[in-house]
């Protein structure tokens, strides 16, 4: 039963290793998240298009 359903391809070993590593890290709290905040700036065209 269910043999006709597609299955996902296997995860490559290097990607699985990276995912396992990320799972092993302690959870981050908002105070330890030191990523720079993205500052969106509108597009300002220069010259004529």
C-alpha cells in the first residue's frame, strides 16, 4: 500500500552532517542573536532608463 506515492531523494551526506551540527548547537535567545539588522532602502534610479 502506498508504493505509487513518490518519495524524496536521500539527503546528501555533507548536508546531513551540517544539519546534525546545527541541531547540536545550544538554542539562541534574542539577546545572543548578534546578526546585523537588515535596513531596507528603496531603489533610487540614477539617470534615465
